[in-house]
C-alpha cells in the first residue's frame, strides 16, 4: 500500500494530478489553503500503487509519494 502527501500550501488546484492518477484516487478537498485554493487530497489510499505519476505531473512539486 502506498500513500501520497500533498503540501497543501503549495497546491494551487491545477488538477493535473487528477488525470495523471491511473486509479482516479485524487480529488479536491473541502478545505482551503491560505491562498484560497481547494487543494488536492487522496481518496481510497489502500488502492494506491505508488506509481508516482501524480508527483511527476505536479508542476509545483507539491506531492510526495510514500510506499
């Protein structure tokens, strides 16, 4: 099982990680960061394979993947 960690203050809600995730496990959270963006969150982490496509796609390096 793998999980991702999104640096909420860096995420600007570009949604590129959504399409990069082959399992569709990333979506927008309910909370806002200090810049007013709803940041990305992982859903169903037990299904994450740790492929790192989301981290590679993120233009701001706001995602870390842990296996």
